[in-house]
C-alpha cells in the first residue's frame, strides 16, 4: 500500500532565504541578548542607576552602555567566569533562540562588546 504524505498547509513559507537586512537584524538582536546576558552574569544591576534594574535584578535598560560603563571595574578572571555563564545561558540558563545567538555567545568577549549596531531605517515616502 502506498504511503500518503500530509498535505502542506497553505500558510507555510517555503522561501528559506532572508534578505541582508533581515539577517543583520537577527545578528543585532543576538548581540543585544548576549550583551544583556553579560550584564546579568557580571551583576551590573547592583550598580545601575535605573530603579527597574535593581527591582528586577537584571539589566532592563541599554545593555551596551551598561556593559561599557562597568567593564573597567571587572578583572579578567571575572570576565572569564562571566563568559562561561553566558555560554551556559546566564543565571537563568536560557537556551539560545537561534543558531546565530548560539555562535555569538561563544565568540570572544571583545567582538561582543564592540559590536556596532545598524541604525533603524526610516521609511521613505514614495
């Protein structure tokens, strides 16, 4: 007897390629999440001036600025331990959302900290 295959649903998108801007947005989001994990692993929320960060005991603001501000006070040994925590998913053991995030978590700390984000493009009037 022949095997019947399930009919594909009409809502599936079989276009598996993404544009350059979509890929760049995914990479930016992965860097942002990784920087936030570094802030949480290094416990920068303790010194933060934002009351939200202290209340929730995690980085709630702009992690790039927080990371650059508090990085000079951290010795290399603590940075190495923080990197191990980030690879493991931070204090909450959060699994990576995509393969891009998995790769960026394992990248060297200098490339994560010095990432240049792309500015948001404003829609052009036609």
